[in-house]
C-alpha cells in the first residue's frame, strides 16, 4: 500500500509538470515565433548595405552578422522547446511504464523511470529515460543482481536492485507490478488482451528478452530474423527502426530509412507506430514501387517484374566473356582484361567511356538489348532485366539510404535479393520473415545472397489464445519449438460454408472488435464482398487498414495482419491442399485470429 501511495504521488507530480510544461512551452513557441519575425524584419531593413564610407560599410556588415547570429540562437531555442513539447504530449497518457533501481557502487541507488521517449526539465535534469537509452537494456534483458550495459563504447557495471512495471492512465496509477523478470505476465497479458483493430501498435512496454536482442543488435551489417506467426516480427522491426534512429541520431534521420512492405495495405497498417515513439514516418514502399523509382533514373519504365532473367544474368556476369556485348564500343571492351568476369569488363568499359567523355546520351538505349538477348540465348530482356544490367555496369547504389528494413522477406524471389544487394551494399539491412509463410513456390536461402550476416529466431507466439496457437502449430512444419503465452481460450471450430451468416450473427455483439473473413483468393474475396456490401474489402493496394467490424480479404493480404476473430472461408479448398505450400497456407490462415478461429468447409 505504501509503495502504491509513493508511486501515485510521483506520477501525479510528473503529470502536473507535464501539463504545466505543455502550457508554458506552447506560449514560449508563440513568443519565439514573434521574436524571430521581428529580427527577420530588422535583418531585411539592415540588409540594405550603407556603402557611404568604409566605416559605415563595416557597421552594416556587423549589424547583419549580429542579427543572423540572433536568428540562429532563436532557431536553436525553438527546436529545443518544440522537442520538449512533443515529448510532453507523447508522455501525457502514460508518463512511463517501468522503473529501475540501480546501484553503481559509488553512491546511493538511482531510480530510472523508462518511457517511450525521454523527458528533461528546463534545467536538463532527466525525469523520464528513453526506452532506447543504454541503461534500459538492463530492464529488457531479463538480468537481475550484478550485471552491466554498454554505453559510448564502455561497459558500465551495475547492480539491478529492483524492477517495477506500471499500468498508467494519464495521472492515475492502476497497478504496480514488482517482478524479477523483464516483463511481468500481468502487463504483457493485459496488452495482448486489447482489441485488434486499426493499425499496429508500438510494444515498448512489453518487449521481450529475445525481441530486445534483435532490436539492439549492433555487431552485424545484415541481420536476418526468422520468427513464427504472432511472434511480433513486424513490431520488432519497427522498434528496431526507432532504436537505430536513436543510436545513430547524430547521423541518421527518418529520411535515411527505407522500409520495404509487401503491399500498400500493409504500409498503412504499420503507419503511426514510429510517430508514437517520437520519430517521423520513414519512407515505405513496395519493391515494385522502388524499382519504378530507380528505373526512372535510367530512363526505364518498369511496369512488371514478371518474366525476368536476373538469376541467369547474374551467372553470365560472373563468368569471363571474350565476345563484345552487342551495342558496346569494341574499343572500350578491348581496354579490359579478357580473363576478368563479364561484369568487371563491362564496369571497366563504362569507366573508360566516362574518362574519354564518350558516355551514351541515353543510357536506356545504350546497348542493343534485342541482339544482346540473342547473344546470351535469352528469350528477351525485360525493362527490369535492363535495369539490373545497367546498375551492375554503372555500379549505381542508393547511398542516401543508410538503413534498409524488409518485412515478409520469405515472399521475395532470388531476383529481389540480387537487386537489393547491388543497390544497398553499404546500408545496414534488417530482414524479417517466417520461412513457413511462403504462399507460392520455394523460398530462397536469403543468407546466401550476403557475404556476412547473422540470423536470430523468434519462436514464441504472443498473438493468439493457446488453443488457436496449438491448432496452427500443427501446420508449422519445422517450427517444432513453437511456444504460446496466452491462456487456452476457445477451441477453433469447423462449420459448413452455409453457416457463414449465422457465424457473423453470433459475432454482432463484438462488432467493436475486428473480424477477418479470409478467402483463398482475391476473386473469392470480391465475391464475398458483394454478398456483404457493408463490409470493408481489403485489397493489396487498398489505402485502408483493419477496422472494427467485418473485413473481407484474400489470404495473400491477410498475411502480416491480425483480427480479434478470424473466419477462414473454404478451408477445404484445393488451394489449401497444394502439395508444395498447402500446409504453409493453412498455417498462415489459421494464425490470423487472436480470440476465436472459425473454419468454414
């Protein structure tokens, strides 16, 4: 009781400071804006140089320089106040979620309150520590007693005396959880019990030890994450984006980040997570959109990736070739060593043309593509093929992207990895997926495309009840160590297709929650949408996300999304019994629901 009273008093004190600061900072920003406008007007007036005499000219320059310095000072003060105001507003609903009592061995123990962003008072004193701060690693890493953390390249020894978690709603402290583990079950299960509608939510308060290891991994340029359905892969990916922005905050901005998503609907689903953590939205794009943007730089119009020959081209480029590629200046090709690979010879020829100022005016039509395809015994060279060749020849790279993050990686074919390794050879790359969620064809060995990488796994599923997790685990193949954390819940049920309307009727009282009616194909989803016109149809390019009520979508779009209640339409369709990936499809479909799962046959 004393602990609750003490922590409630601390919360109310901080909450009062936040509300007071929000009012004061809002007024301060308005005053700084007015002051800056006045100085700019003065600068405009003084900007007319008085050249009447040498002394008057110097005075004019001095006045302009003084006003310019004043503008710089005002901008710095404005930015500081703006950041503090943004952080105060972000923390108002939940000022912090955890407290650490640490003993550094040379003074009295220190208390650290952890929040989704850090917050300091007007004197620079830390009131809330950012969850991404080095000291927070001792909270997430499930270490008690004597331990250490890394900060600024140094190992800091420390003893964790106490760890507490809080359930907070604005200025009200609802629960204090004292725990010897990183995340107490009550807090985690309370979060997992919330309804699944709208976009994905940040998981700062409930990051698990295995997830924390992925988020903070800093030893490898390329990180691969293989995780079971419901293990929080996408959430971890986004938390890692936020962590990388914090870790590289002197050098990176959100503009330096690119997140590749499987479709537009998925991009919308994850929107809002990073702003909730105090970061601006980074660029998100589908792979096709990325190729279209890069293609424009070379004068190429990419409309499709189908029918490409990138794997064959990669092998051709790796071998020596004595024959001058069709359309290439023979003199340029003759400048290169005949024993070098075709790729090296083409790059050397390009550099020679550059040095002799003979580069083609239109690189898109530089080589004789049709003749080149015949020369290489290919059926033709698509615009996508040509783009790959030009990127290899010119050694073009997307150097403005410092961090590349790829979700649903198991769905990408070898051509994608061949292209990405060329475009982003200097970027830090994080790749997440589930090798059992491939819906079409065989998934490639992604690690084989990179010179060096590390693979971490997530085998605990947090999404669904124990009964649902046990059900979809039977289709998970070699995920033999798949674990669940939620209570058993309702057993999945199998009903006739004709019972669909009855099933939906029983879910009417829960229409504030999300219902996913998942069809095998897009055409099947469209047919169901005509049957239920008030439902929301989710397509690959739909500018929508999961909403309360009925959502209708094909399995390909459902992958990566989750619903309170999942209804799998036509469970016994041949689509789910396809020899190569039928089990994968059942695994994906059965793992979409968090509370109930209904199979219609």
